[in-house]
C-alpha cells in the first residue's frame, strides 16, 4: 500500500513533504517482534527507507506487542491505576470522563486507556515507556536498513479549548522533538522570544492523515524532514509534556474550587477561626 499525501512536487515548487501509509501489518499480538513486522511491511509496500526518513508508529500496536491489554470490565480500575493526578472530571449520561496526568506524564482523557482498534472485551494501556519503545525500534530498523531513521510513537489527544482530536508524539528516538527558534529573528528582523515549534507533534498529526483511525494502517513513513533526524536516539518525547511548575492549568474548575475550599477549611482549623466542615463537594 503506497497511499500518501505529498507536497512540493509541482514544477518550480520548493522541496516539500511526503507521507506514505505502510500497510500489510496484520493484527499484532503480545510478544510479536514489531521491528521485524514493520521492516517486512515496508518491503511489501515497496517503500525503501532512505536517510532522514521518519516512521510514525501508532501506540496501539506498540501496546499490543508489549502485552498491555486488560479486560474491558477492568477499564475504570485500569484508569485509576494509570493515574498520577486528576486534572478534571465531568459527568455525562454514560458515566464520568476523567482528564488525568498518567504514568507517562501525559495529560489526557482516561489516562490513555483505550477500547478502539482492540479485540472486543479488551482495552489497551499505553506502553510503559514509549520513548524506550521508540529507541528499540529505531535501533533495530536502522541496523536493518542501514540508514539514519527516526521513530515517533503517536497517540490521539484532545486539546483544551479546541474541538476534535489530533495525533501527537508520546515516544521519540532520533528525532528532534522541538525546533527551538528562540533568539533568532523573524522575516521582519524582530527577535523571537518564545517560539518553539513542536515538530514531533506536527509530524505525528501529518502521519495520521494517511494512517487514519479505522483503516488498519498503524504506520506511516514521513519523508522530507531529514533536518530533524539526528544520530542520537536519546530524543525523548516526554520532554514535550508540560507538568509541574510550568503547567498553567493544573486543575479543572471544579477541582480547583474543591482544593481551595479544602485549603480554607484546613487553615480555619489551624488558626482556630470558625469554619464550615468541608465535605469534598463544590
């Protein structure tokens, strides 16, 4: 399968970007050698990797190969187990949506526990360490093809204040995940103070345009961005996570109100001022 989105190939156009879907993977099971399967699929798709190519691999097949499947009736318990911090909750007719920071340091719905594209009766957890998974794949595929490949492991994320979802990089190896333009100047000679381009996320989103969500194509090859492919494999996507002191939106509204009221109650007890007992509700 060699379907793709290509830019910059018109006469007189500047060099552009090509994205190719890599088919022929089949269903992935626990213990499968993912690097071998991806390499074989590239051959079947008649796509020969060249120096500077980037492979974007959906996290679901990484999770399947690593045995990260659990029973669907354990989904809520699995979300709780994968949660480091609750950011926001919202009730809906089917239950409660939880936005949380998970063990991988990502803030997303349901800690990344997903029931799509997995056999009925099961859900998938994210890879334990997506960056380590990306490094292993990059090392194996670089050795197989003899070229400098980058690997991104992608997952689907929502965005605050924006409808819909997009793919983003949760694991990376051999790819500069950020293009830091701070200290440079723009086209008008004005100094750039804060501009950092989330390159890995933009590549992951571009790859999803050819992979899709329901087509059974979990890998895409991105060509034309060799300037972001580096020799070292130690380029963690985890560096893109904004948590801790840099997180400007640490809690949802309800959670922030509850935390403030609890703090006020505790202060009242400590100072001896009259307080209304806090029952955890907002």
